[in-house]
C-alpha cells in the first residue's frame, strides 16, 4: 500500500517568502507528526495531530510556523517570512494513533527546504 | 524530563565486521524503546522496538537490540554488516504515561569500509 508522501521534495525560496509543505499520511492513520531535521541536530519535534483533539504545538519554534490538518488526513505546514535558519529537511510521519509513545511511526521522504 | 543519548556521532566499520551502536536514556520508568534507520534521501524506517518481556529484541535486516535496565541502555547490534547498512541510525524513547511523548536521539551515522 501507499506510504506517507510529502511534497514538494525540494523547495528553494528567498528569505522573507512564505512556503507551504504538504503531507499525505497513510490512510487510516489518525496521528500525524511534523519534525525538522537539521544537520547534526537529529529530529526536532514540531507538531502532533491526533484525531479531533487539539494539536500539540509545543515544538513550533516561532509564530512564523503553523500547521493544519484538514479532514483528519492531509496536513500542511506553513512557514511565513522564511529565514535562512529555517533551511532543513522537514519530515512528516503518521501512525495508527493508539499510543503516542508506543506507536510505530511511518515517515515520508521529507521536504528539503533551502532559504536563500 | 526524559532524554536519549547516542554518544557516537559517526562510526566506521569494515564490511563483514560486527557492529554495536550505543543508546542511553534517562527516564523514571521503563520506557518504550525504538531504533529507526534513515538511508540517504529517505525517511526513517523502524528497525525494532521494545515494550516489555524478553530484553533481547530481533528486528529487520538482521539487527537486534538488548534492553539493559541497570545501565539504562538499548544498544543496537549486528553480527556482520553489509555495505547497504550505511545509513543514519536513531534511537527513540517513548513515555509510558499520559503525556506519552517520544524523543529521538541525535543519531549515529554509520560508514562502511569495503
């Protein structure tokens, strides 16, 4: 079956522009996660969606970052007024939603964002 | 607060040699423990996980990991590495409580010498 897909795979933008990154989770997965991966920094948690519950936004680094999940499926991560330090790979993952701490997460291939 | 440490940023081994990647965690109770692998240009894929029971866990691609409560460790091992094992490996720790968060280590990049 289809895995987690992300688009675009690469995005180059100019400082100050807004960008939208898309994630299509595995069908039937109620939990969705966004992470940021910078060189040597591992995975930085950004936001977690679970069903109809209020998302856990505790990892968003600034108010320039926001995310939504429409219809419990597709998610969009938006970065406004991009800065060079936003350059990273943005990973999306989904899981069954049984338990946040115990679920196996299934990752997409990521979007590589470069801010010039 | 829980934390997970992967002390080795890079490891280089020869093809056919044995491998051990270290992972230590800090948590008040026994957490859920995971190892994920990330091949170049790919997302992460689960290798194995430990929840309870037998402390030696078998995973995919010939990997195994052993949970040692006394050392707060969950080291990943493989008896004989293949060139295709070159990748980045992440240990992750999940909480067993209402907050239920998962924390990833910073990763260990494995290089294989021919």
